[in-house]
C-alpha cells in the first residue's frame, strides 16, 4: 500500500545553559523577567526547562532548511539579547565545564516536581541539554516503520553533534558525556521496534494503565513518535554550539527520513541489525565522536567517519537536492574535518593549561569559547 507522501516539515528544539558573563558559572536562579521578556518577544517559542539555569527554544514548523536557519538565528539572537541585559549569556553545549548539579535549582512546575519525586537522584543530575529534530510524518504506520529503520543512523548523527566532554570540572575523555547522565533514567536509549503503530500504542497503554506513565511524552528514547505532533522526533544528539552544525543535523535527519520513504515506495528498506550492534556504535559515538569511526554493519568492520559521511551524503543526495539543502548536508564533512564542539572545548582547555593557566581559568576559557560561538548567528 502506497502512503500519501509526508510533508517532511522540520522543527528544531534546542536547550541552552545560562551563564554569568563575569564568573562564567551557571546562573542557578536567573531573574523571572528574562523568561517574561523572552516569552513576550518569542510568543510560544521559548520555555523554561527542568533546571532554572536552562532555557529551551523551538522553531516554528518549517518547510525548508533555510526557514530553520532563519528561525534559529532569530531565536538564538533574541535569547542572547535578553539575557545580555542581565549580565548573562546562553551556552549551546550539553554540559557546563564545571557546574555541579547539587548547586542547581529546579523549575517550580508540577511536571518537574513529579519527575524529581519519582526519579530522585537520577533526575536531579539532569544538568544536561539536548537538541531534538521533528520531521512531519503524518501517517501513523509510516512513523513506526521509519523509526525502526532510522535507528541505524542515530549514532552517526550523535557523532557529529558532540558538545559535552566536561562534567563537574573533569575532562571525562568522552565526547558526549551527556548520555551517560540521561541513560540513568528509564525508557531512554535506542527505540524499541514495533510491527505496527497499534502494537506501539498497546505497549504504551500497558504502561499508562499500570500507572507507570501519564502518556507517551514520558518515553524518552533516542527517537520516538511524538505524542503531541504528527512527527517523528530525533532526540539522540547533543546541542550543537555552532548554529551551522545544528542546521546540518536537521538537514541530515529530514533527508535520511525521505530516503527511507523512497526505499519503501520502491518496495525496499534499510536492513535491520541487532540492537547490540547499534548500541556498540552508539557507545563509539559517545566516546570518540567522529574520531575513531563506526562499525559499518554491512561490512562488519570499523570504517572512518569521514568515509561514512561521504556515503551518507551520496545516499541522500537526491533528497537533499529536492529539499534544497545539499550545501547543509555536505557541511557534515566539515564537521568531521574540523571537529565538533567537544573537540574545540578540549583544545582550548589544553592550550590554556599549556600556556600556564590555572585549572579554573582554563575551564573559564572553555566557557568564553562557548559563549562566543553560541552568539554567532550570522
């Protein structure tokens, strides 16, 4: 049965940390007027997050990647402007170099109070930020089918987005430490596989009826069918410090989904692999970013990320051209060549130490880099 072609609309959500420009530490309790002014200027596209030191933005429903770029620039620029009036700045990174979760304050909202009460220390450690990409896939069955196949590519996207090498003052050695924190929660990690949308809803229904969750928004897999919108939501990635990298991740996400849809229309599909193999690639992306390659599961061997990205660009070239975002997709090659935010953070930190800076000052240099790159929206 041929489905009506999805709209392939795109929506991007980013979470930022708010830092004090003078101390470079997180602002554990920013003035309420910041959120009030952001809400006034961004009208429904900004919201508080679990920690008060966080703020979340979400683009409009966009029909092109260029619309995504323009809306992201407006959103980031507004948050930079409003917070700057209070001596603060947003940081688009998934962890702060040294802030301690024990020192933070949670946002006073029922859903966050409930999360903290249920998950206890596992939730209170969530001083992390992520980026989510929604793609308009209106057909319920198609969303499930594409989710099953798309899992293969989730580690590839994560490897291009890494921005959390530090945790509480330590260079962890991981390019994405964020997921080690997030994975402590239940219902995280790679998505389950389902034969149909009805099977998915039955499983969700078991959890709801047992009183474990209120609804499917409490399922936090790396990719999930959105419970609020007719979208498939990619959630594995760190938040990218450079806006160009965010746009590339969004472009790759929508193009890969369109490629999988084209295969389906031709009675073909992406091969399914055992979760243990996908999880190995997920770990490699967390640990190394794009440095040490991923397993090409068809070949059964580790292949350099640069080669894998070249293959991805070729696989989705037709889709990128049709969607008008080939340049953004090809920028993935530059991310591999130049490094992710995690690479730049560690490089600045190590150079500062080599130049004789103290440990605290070296970490402050990392924050300065993040503040500068986050504000660069032109």
